[in-house]
C-alpha cells in the first residue's frame, strides 16, 4: 500500500492542528504529510479561548501541559462570563461544570426550580463549584474522586493563537513533518474526476497529492475558490460580520475565564493571557463603522492598548459539504461561527479527529465523505443554535441588531428546546457533540429563561428539607473553594514545572 | 378548562403495566397522584430483558437474582444461528480495550486481513463464557478488559407476580378487566374508562401498554416480512445455556429462551401456520407444546402521547424477538415520563419531546433488529428479498459506513452501541474495505502477541467460572 500523499494548504491553528495530528498519530506507512504556508499571509488568530476538548487532543498528541502553557503564555479557563446579556448590568458565568447534585433522583434543576418558586433557592451560580472558583480567581485541576465537589468541572485554556500555531509546528516538525514555505498560485484538477491533482507554488514547484486539507482560512482557496462547495449563509441568525481586535497590557490578577460583554452593536471579548490580554469587538457593519467600533473597543479596555486595532471581516455560515472530492476543509475554510462560545478551535479539532477515524484511501470512498459531512454538519448546527440562544434571550440594547435577534424566527430545533425547558425544566442530552444540558441550563437561567414547572418527582420534598439540602450544597462549594490556590499561583507552579 | 392530574390509570397485560405503575407510584408518591392498574388477561410465557432493566428492578425493589433462581435464567447475549454464514454471538459486553489510539475493532480488522482466523466474538468474555455453559458477574478483572453485563430470561407469570407485589406495596390500586369504552370530557380528554366487567374507572391520565379505543391509530410499518407468530414451550435444557438463540428458518426466525425449568420459543414467520410447529421444533431441537398463535404487524405507532393518553411498550412498538425486548422501550418511556409527567390533564408540554424520543429509540431498535435479517446469506426468496430490499436510511448509512471502514455511525437514542453493531456486522460476515490507519502504528508481531495474550486471558477467566446452573441453586 503506497502512503497517501496529504497536502495541507495553510498554517495557522487549523493547519498545524491537522499537521500535528497526522504526523503524530499515523504511521509513515499510512501517509506523507506536507504543509504549505506563506509567511506573507498573516493568520487570523482570534481563537485564543478554547473548550476542554482541546486537552484531550493534547493528551492524544503527547503534549505536556506545563511546556505548552509556558510556550503559549496560556492561562486556565473555567468558563465564560457573560456581562449584560440577559439584561443590562447583569452577569452570569457559563462554567465548564455542573450545578449541585441530583436531588430525589431528579437532575438538580428540578429541585432548584421548585426551590425558586418556594423562595428558598438562590440563583444557580452558588451551586456550581466551577463558577465559584472562576469568580474567586482560584484554580486547581479537577479531583479524580467523583464524590468530591471538586470533581464536578472541567477546564480549558486561553492562549496566544500565534504562539499556539508555532508550538504545534515545532511538535509536528519534531515528528518529521515537512513544511514548505510558499504561496499557492494555481490549483490543477484531474480532468475526469474533478479532484484536486496538485497545487503550484509561486516558486514554480508543483505539489501533487491524494488528499488536500484546506486550511487557508476565510479565503477557502481549495474548497471555495476551486471546488465551489456551496456556502450556507447564517447571517440572518447571527448578523455580526466584523471584529476589531487589539491586545492590551495586563492589570491585576488574571481571571481564569473568558469574558463576553454585550454592546450596542455586538459584543466584546476579554481573554487574559500571561503576557497580555486579548480584546475584540464583534459587531454588525450595518450598525456602526469600523472607526466607531475601534473607538468603542479602545474606550473599554481593561489596560493600555499594546497595538493598533486590527479589523477582521467574516460571514456566519458553513460549507454544506466540508469534504468535497478529495479536499477536506478544516477551520475557517469550512465555516465560521463567531467566537462567543470559543468553538472555533473545537470545530477544527473535530474535523481533524473525525478525519482520522474516517481516513480515506485514493480515490476517496464516497461513503466516508458522506459520514464526515453528516458529523460536521451536526456539530455546526448545534453550535449555531446555542449561539443564537445567547442573542435571542436578551433585553438590553434597543438597536436594530438586538431588536432583530430578539424577534427573528428561530430554527425549530432551538425553539423546541427553549419551549421544553420553559415548560418542564428538562434539557435533552445529546449522545455526542456540543453542548451538554448543564451548558444550556447555564445560559437559559443566566439570560432569564425561567422554567414554569419542574418534574413532579421533587414535589414530595418538604420545603424545609429542600432548603437544607440546597444550603448543604452551597456550603460544600464554599468550603471546597477555600482549598484551592489562586489562578496566578497555579500558573506560577506550572511555570516552575516547565523550567 | 383545566383538570389537575391526581389519578392515573395504567392499562395492560404482562409485566409492562406493573413496571410502569411501580415506577410512577414510587416517583409521584409525594406529588399526590393515585395510581390504578387495570390488568387485562394475558401473561407472556417468558420475557427476555436487556441489562439496563436490572437497575430499574433495584429502584422498585424487585430482586432480579431471586426471580432468576426461582424460574428464569441469566443471559450473556444472543447467538444468531442459521443466517447463512457462521453462527455468531451478540454479547451484552465489549470485545476488549483499544490500544492507544486504535479502537479494538480496527485492530481486529487489520489482524484478520493479515490472516488471523479467529471470530470477533472470541474476544468477548460474555460470548466465550456463554458458549461453554458458564456464567459470571463482572468483577475488576473482567471490567478492566471490557464492560460485561447480562440480561435475564424470566418466567412470565413469576415475573408478573413479583411486579404486582411491589406495585401493590407502593400503594397502587388494582382492578381486573378490559376497557371497552373511553368516555371523554368536554375538552376531548379521556375522563372515564368503562371495563368489560361494568366497572368504571375515573382518571385524569391514561397510560396504556395495549391497544385502547382511545388511541390514535396511525402506524409506521417496518420492513419486516414476518406476519405470524407461534409461541411454544419445551423441556428445560440439560446444560442450561446463559444466552438466548435467534434461529433462522426457511421463512422466519425462532427465538429460543432457556429457563431453569423450561425452554420458551417465540417463532415469527411469513405465511401459513401449517408447518410452523415443525419448523419451530427443528429450530429448537426439542419437542414443543403450542401456547399461542397470533398475527404480527411489525411497526411503530406514529404518536405515543396524544391528549391525556400515553401509549408505551407494546402499544407503541410491535417488534418481538430476544434482541429487541419491548420492555426496554417501556423503561425508556418511563425515564422520560417521570421527568415530563403532566400536572394538568390537557398539558402537552412534554408530549412532543416524549413522542420524538420514543420514535427515535423505537426506530433505532428496529434498525438493530433488521440488521442481521438483511445481512443474511440464505437462498430462500423471502431471505433474498430481505437482503436486497429497501432499508431505513440510517440503517443503510450505518451498514455502508461499516462496509467502507468498520466505523459505527451511532445516531441519537440508540440502545445498542458500538460493540453490539460490530458484533452483528462482523458476525454476519461483513469485511470492511479498509480501516483507519490509527490501527497501523503497532507492529504486526506486537499486535499478534497482544491478541494471543487476550485470548489466553479469556480462556483462563472462563475456565475459572462456575457453570450457569450452579448460579441458579439458592445460596447456602
């Protein structure tokens, strides 16, 4: 069996995730991997905040946490704080973790919803260990003891995307990856199959391959420009189409979470890293100019700006077939969903790991392609619904953008989910993909969608007993919290371990 | 117009209504709901259950092991016999751990391509134990190798009696009779069930495990050609197998359930009844006594919760056979019901979710049931038609993907997961065209040595297990 010739077009987070995974996890007999990137082309590099899944990816690749944290100026992430979404001035954290413990054989939210109605339960936050740790700026790895409340969360990283790509590049090159500096100037297709046969570089070199991975970002050089895989536009659901990004200096302790603040024309991210804080304003160009966005952003930084604001343009949506012919799009070439829930790198990771499971030969078996596209579609659809919920369940700003998202027709899948939660406090668990019921619960409650009912299983709880149980959980969280070091101390420990 | 739900009538025959009533009585006791069970005549000869039911038994206070010892048997899985290829086993357990990034099924595929002459099932502790007449309960060593579980074969009457006892203890009222009229209130909700005995049961919600006059009657038919059924019993097998068998005949499938003191046979077939007993007898390899014959129309009711009538179990799914017990559908429905149980008789908040999930779960069970049928290699026209006929889309996709690279494309609400699908696909003789190169990192010699080590481990484990029958003698 001759090894499959894999050509990755484009570096950046997606390109290097693909390259690192293929070279580290597949034997040389399976494939040869080349990555073509040009130093002339900048990387977008906004995906600085991640989901816990990235840790499992690193584990598979044999990446050492302290080394990675040191190399990418990473911080720990326990969730996302949403400021001013449900209503002006409010704040909630969507944690990587659950709430409370099951009560009377029902999921926590049922007893909690009853407690709310009886006036004996607080908002959800004090029952989540992850939220408590985030608010207190504390961090430790989750306990392996499942009975310990300190086991009820997961964590991710916030890191410098440029350093991340560089780190993965070193890792991949250490495993024998061949990188070619160059710009693709032409793409040649096979006359009969329509598959991509080769790409031609500015140097004149022709790079032939069996499988092409399009990591060229928004340009979508192969999947879009060459193969014209149709684009499904979601602008009507997620109308923001610009971002202005700028780093600023750190001030004070680093918080172990990402922050997303609602603004008149969109929202602003705040991502603390060890060496600086990443900031960006995601907005709708129909509402404000780039200059106005830059001014708003600069006026709302937690520290002095370290550079000029940099504009980015995008369009929410996805390719209807991320894998077309012998070309698989990974990352922004495949689709874009704004970084409100830090899903960009997750979606790239899922594309890479799904491709590993469905690895083709040459020519590509269409059954593998079909399954890949089914799985990727499902992931995009689910993330889309979750993002739309954030925009929809709001009450603050009265601009065109916010009026539109509050009143627009929702996808049926989302409308039914909201309706079910409101009527029953129940959230269905998917067998795979994002997001878990705890996440939906966090955003529902955080943005004012209150269940009007709860499971009748908890009707039998005496109010006193319920109040006592809720109080116990709250104290368990508070007590366990005092045993955690500060996030800054944890980072110092990791630095020391890496040295 | 609102009517608070304080009274629930649970209607049906066999174990399903008792399970439902026991669970609801336990869960809704504090919510002021009174439960009445309306029992219709008819008790199944034997019942095969899937592993998860043991958890439900614990919750309602049924001692599964005691039931098994009294009149049942344990089941480590199902053996498929006579489908045209080799016999194969679908165990209630796994086939061994991944090695690093490489899933075991991919490693197995690779080893077989390289000349390994061992069946997939030989890597299952469950299958190996079952085939040697042994039984075991998972311990640390077996669990480290694979999740190993078991279901039960239960004597119908003994099981119903045990369920009735716990249900009565939980405070449910019991009435015998068959509902003949469902009277509705002004809002169109069922308010009263009139029984053939003349008794009238007032109720706010009806949960039914059987067809009722009040049920909507739109059915989705499943592409299974067996339209007749014969139930029979024979003598107990000497060396009592801890597994069920699904035996293909020229025009049907006979499920054979060993019990400690009898063998139950459930034969589903297409066409006339004349030769059915002879075919079932041949399949079971023993003399049989006919218990019942009836018609069969495999399918699923389109909407299970309409108004204040909620259909579960056989009222939703008509699909029999040891690999797809309807009781599992009852269990799934109950898990949803206790969460979504209405407060008002007209409340429909949970109905859409209940109906959606019930339909998905039922259709996936049907897919799993269909898989060995459509992968058969028999020559008879009915079997050839099953092989070439149109399949539900998700099943077609699943089999296509397995044929392409041995991956299992799981959908939502699947009861049977990777190991079960792999067992059916490999067992039916499918050979994936390729496998993920994640399985290619190990050297040939390393892989061969590891597989040999695993087979030895299974031999040693099984060698130390007691005979199945030894588990059924009461503990001293």
